[in-house]
C-alpha cells in the first residue's frame, strides 16, 4: 500500500517500508579517506538482559542516527596577526598529514563580521558527503553527543536541517570556537557529527544506501549550487527549484 500526497506543489509517494536515503561523495578525490556513514551503536561491556544497551528506547533512538567520522587528523590554534586579523595555525606543521595548501582548501575561518557572537570564531570544514531521497525527508546535522572525548572540544558545533528530497548539497562541519585559549584537536576515525533523517511518518525506519551520481542529479545540483552566494533566504526558493527537479534522484550503486 502506498499513500499519495502533495507537498510544495509536487506529488510524492510515501511507502510503508523503510525510508530509502542515498549517500554519495561529490568529489571522488581521496575518497578512501572518507568512510561510509554508519548507524550509531553504543558499546556495552555486559550482556545482561537489563543493560542500557538493550533498552528498547535506547535502541530506537540510536537506530535513527548515522555517524560521519572525521577524515583527517587536525591540531589547530586560533591567533591574530599583527593587524588583528584572525588566522589559523597548523600546530602539526610539517608533521601534519594534510599539506598546508590542502588544509586551506578544506578549512575556512568565517569572516569576523559574520560570527554569531563577538569573539567566538566560526570554523568550517568542507566535506563531500551528500544525501538524497525520492520522498519527503529532512536531514538534521548535530553534534556527536554519544561520543566521549577525553579532551573536550573548546566549543560547539552547530548543524542545520533541510530537505534532501529537493535540496541536495554537500555537508559542512561548522564549529564555534568559544575558548580560543585552547587548541582544537580532531582525530581521524572519531565521530565528527551525527545525521538524523525524518520522513512524514516517524514510525518508519531509515535504510542508507550508496547512490549513483547520475547526470540528471548532478545537473540539478549544479543549478542550485551557486544560489547561496546570491540569495539570503534560500529556503524561499524550494517551490521554484522543485519545478526543475528530476523525477528520480536515487539510483542505487552496485559494485
């Protein structure tokens, strides 16, 4: 049985099985460094039937989060130059596994006049992860709250929420550096953030599959990729971009 409904001027079909969410990397360069997203699973040292890891409520919560691991080792320090302009220092220097020119491509300090709070820098890490769906699905990007860090990060990440069925775009890790007296250290292979996917029926589970970068999908993404540079409220364009959306985004990739 399928339920037909209309949202934002377009007919969608809602199934009763798992929600199919596709993922792919927008850039295949160094793809081996970017691990596949995986479902959140807490670790338990006991097999007791009453352990927290077997609690239905815990299992329900964890089943709805997918983990993106950090692809690189970073050790960064915030500073200002002689003119007071903010800058990043790569503490690892020549020992860094990421070359300096590549580091500048990946990491960006947001212009100071765009910081949400004075003296709290915003750092952005570009990532190639992109998620798509062929029914109404929203992605929420949030902190990896279930991952214990011996040395806590000197700030907070802030994510966002947007519809991947009409607005596919590569994700970005954004960090607000509240305590700039402390270095920012990220380790490859550790959880960087979580993704949660919500459809119109909260009882349905999510199945993540690797997707093909079809010509139709990539052309559509090209059409919307530059919009954020020219329009402040991009969500206001959803009705317009949906008119040129291909009938199908998700084509499973088979190795």
